[in-house]
RNA sequence: GGGGCUGUAGCUCAGUGGUUAGAGCAGGGGACUCAUAAUCCCUUGGUCGUCGGUUCAAGUCCGACCGGCCCUACCA
C-alpha cells in the first residue's frame, strides 16, 4: 500500500470558485478517489490562500477586516467544492498558526544556509493609501513606445519590460493619485545557489516533459534571479521575525500552506507531520495549473530541499479552460461560477465531461456546450445507465442468477481491462480511461440486443435464460460503475443501491456479483436539458460586475470638481420631488425644435404624461421607445412653445452628445416610486 | 523578442516508423420497442497545416515556413 499526500493549488480568497478552477479540483478529486479505491492511503489537502494586497483592498472596499472577508470566502469555497463532490481530507487556510510555524521553520533553514540577502529597491508608493504599489496597481505611459495606460511592469503594445519607477506619468489605480518613488528594504532568496539541484530535479521525471523543457530553456539556461519574497508593511500576511516591518510575500507562504494544513489534519487525526512530509514512505503529489508552475517547480523545491522536507514526487500540471474555444468571458456569460452551475446542472455532468478531456499533458481544455450535452446523454445515459434501466426490472423479483452464466467471455473482457484503465487513471490520462470504459460499454448494449430479454420474458419456460441475460447485463453495468466511480461517485452509490452492494474497491470489478437481490430501478441520471445550459449562461451574463479581483475603475475627479456638491438637505427635502419609474411608449421628433424630443411616458395602466426632453443631441427617438426611465412626476406642468410638458426625465452629463439617461435595473415597473 | 505546446473527418479527439489512417458525436439509410426518442445494424465523410529532408517504409523522426493557444519571474 502506498501512502500519498495530494494537494490542489490553494484558491485565492478573493472571489468565488468558477468552472475554470474546477478543472483542477475535479482532476485532483478523481485521482484521489481512484487512489483510495485502489487501496492506497491517500490524504487530500487544500486551503484558502489568504494573504496579499488584493485581500486588503477588497476588505477595505467592503468596510471590514481581512479576517472577516477570508472567513466568509472560505466558507463559500468549501460549499462550492462540496457541491461538486470534491472531498478534501482537510481544508485549511494559510492564515493559521500552523502555517506561520512552518514559515518560520523554513525561514530559519534558509537563513542558516545563507540563502537570504537584503537589498534596497525603489518602488512606487501611494501616499494617500499609504502602501507600496505592486506593478498591477500602477498605470502610466510606456517609457519605450509612449503608449498610454500601460501596467507597471511591461507594455502591452511594444512588449518592453521596465520598472514601475520608469513609467511616465504613473497613476495609482488604488487612489488615482500620482505615486512617489520610495526606497525600501526587501529580502531575497538566492535560489541560484541551488541551480544544480534544480537542474537535476526538474529533469528527473517529476514533471510533464513539456514543463521540464520549458523550465530548462527558459529559466535554467541562465543564472536564476534572486526571488523577492518580502513586502514592506502594511501587508496582510506574516511579519518576518528577524526583519520587523517586513512581511513574507504571499507566494512564500502559499505553498507552505500545504504543510501547515497537513499539520492541522495530523493534529486532528493523531498523525505525525514528519510521517507525511519528511518520510521517504510518503509520496507528495501536487496538482497545479500551468500558470504557477515556476513557483512549484523552482522556488518551492528549493525551499523544501533547504529545510529538509520531502520533495514532490510528482507535479501534475494542467492547462486552462476555454469555453467554445475562447477564454471565459463575463460578457459572453461563459465565466460561470460554481454556485451558478449548481443552480442549473448536475455536478456529475461536469465531472464526467472534464474527465473525458483531461490528459497527463499540459494542454488547455475546451468546454463545448453541444459536446457536453451529447457526451453526457449518449455516453452516460444512453450507454451506461441504459444497461441497468433496460434490464433491471425483468429480474426485480428473482434477483441475480446464483451462478454467473456464460456470456461469451464478456465479463472476462471487462475485468481484464481493469488494469489498463487503472494505469490510465494513475497517469492522469483520464480521457484515455474514459475512452476505454466507453469501448466496453459499446460491447454491452449489443449483448442485450442480441439476447432480447423482452422476447424471453414472453415465454415462461425461458425464465432462467431471461435471468441469465439480465444478470450479465447488470454485472457489466456494475463493472462500468466501478470503473467510473472515481469520476462519478454518485452513480456508484446508486448502482450499489440497485444491487445491494457498496462499490468501494477497484478489485470488485474482478468478480461478478451473483445470487443477490435486485432492487427496484430508480433513475440514476437525468439527461442534460440544453435549455438549462442556456439559462445558466444567460444568468452568468448578469453577474458581470460582481467579484472583481481589484478596483478596475480609474474615474477622474473632473466631473465632481466642475460641479461641487450642493448644500446639505434634509430627508424631507429629498422626498419632495416624486420620482417615478416610467416607460417611454412614444417618442417623436419636434421638427421646429433644436434640442427637444417629445415623449409620451407611461406610469402604468392608463396614466401617461407628455414630456418635452432636451436630449435630441444625444438620442434618436427610435432608440428610446420601450425603455424605462426615471421621471420627476410631480413637477408643475409648464407650457412650452410646442405644448405642455408634464414632468421631466432624469439624466446626467454636461450636454451635447454626453447626455446619459438614468435607467432602473431589470425588474422595475412603471409607476414605482424612486427613493 | 525569448520559450513551451499545438495543427488528423463537419465537431471533439485516438493513432509504440510497418497492410488500405481510426473512434465517438453530428449527417444519411434501415431495424427494434426492454429502456430517460434510449438501443442495434449498415453507411457518407480525410491531399493527416504547407514545403523540403532522413528512411526500404513518415500522420509518426528532422528542418523551415504558415496558423492557433499559453508562459515570460514583484497579480494571485
């Protein structure tokens, strides 16, 4: 029996889990379930990654403490994971005393090995917010090509790289102010000292070959740069004990969270940490995305090596999720949050679909909605579940044959395939495993077809034959359910309920089940309704502005400066104007007027108002009809050159083309009071 | 700019240098009725991105080019 410690990358505590994240967690969960079914001792550890500037910014924006924010996000993350059947042995947080202790331990080892060096570096400082600015929080003009609105580290237009201090006219995206250059002490890990070790380790088969090649040709072909692992305070994280005022950069403590969280699990389960992280008997497996591979394959092994922890046995690296061949997009509705998915669809669908697309290679994976529907409906419902649903009821009363009948070697074929499928799972080639399983399923249905149980049951003298055919069919189904169990734990449970036997071990596929009762068949999986996918995508389009990872808005103060705030008023003053939601039901040009459009506004029912609005310069009558606006409904009617105006609609902007009508959000009804 | 990966049927993908390049889905035709319009049988469909090289033999190995995705260290 092997002993395995498995991790998925720690999700950042700043935003919800989406279907892109799930590629990794489902991949890991499938692998872990496979290991457990195969009889290995396997512990699956994960945690929220909670430190860094982005957390502070979001907490501030929401007016609460970082701790409050990360507690809430952690709860949401765990709810999402559990909704998809992802079973961690323990889910922790990098903001824990256990993690802090391991950070200290590794730090001490790095100091002792003389791996740390100090250096003053220039960085942009936001004087209003009182923080140093990471590159992504600065925008300015590229010093190389002069393109405006470029990030602080490299230019999107000309690809030049530079230091944020070189940026022309830099602006802090946090406050909109001009940051100043300040010098600060930073601590660096000199991983170049482990260059030789990393050369060997990265090429030793622990990584997919494409990653090994990438590291070899991109990082390891020149001296490794020192790794800046400290940030001056204020910073949400752990303060460095021998360097007060400086904090460990979030990427220092994030992977350490793997160990800290394992420690928590050990303490709760009477285990020793050293048995899991400092023992040759335990394999350590990391599952990560290709974007963070250099952290896990250079910095992380360097730290582990220095501090005497186990090195990863294998780093499993996956690509990114695309939807319909394109990056997930909020405006297209393909940025689908886990919780949103669960509102509409069965998690089994996604588990299976991803399994059919995952391999051991570092490849992007595309989610194609039509293929998604057809794979679930034809593979799972049509081929696999159908085997049970078309035969179970024929032998509900008599159960399975007491001896396994002659099936022409089918069961044997199924059982023999177990080791190949097992190998594919082990290697992470889930798509290959799924293909082999479906090839088996393709042999099972013709068996039923050729033996036509629906004919046999018409003839009482063929009762035994009927029982035998169904026994074979259900056993083939059972084998498929076992092979699919890591991917579809729910199906395995339901199959087990049908046959009165829990399917928990890979080896069960080697021996047919005979002589036992067969329970009443219940639907095991719904067909996918494409309308539900559409609904999910449609709803995802509307959550566009939630869950931003950083303030993306850089609104200028010009408008406010041009029109300063008015004198303070009381609530009674505010309630004087009666603002109502109204629908424009008619809009006409007023030929003689330069600025006016004539509008007929409906307040619901038969209530209408005739209003002349000075918006001709910005709107066409045609585009106005039907839309909802906000009107001042109790404004005294005013006689104008072209008729009486019975109110006013509300808009902002200086005039001319820049007039912006206010619209109520979806759901508002004409006649409703605004207040 | 540098680097990694990738290009095979309408779609998604298999294809350890060795017959005439395969599967699933989709398309076409038929059968069946036990099953969630599920299943079964038959069938249409390909200059393996392009050009060149190595080889008795290339989808497979090598090179160049064209297209796509991704990474490029202080965003996590």
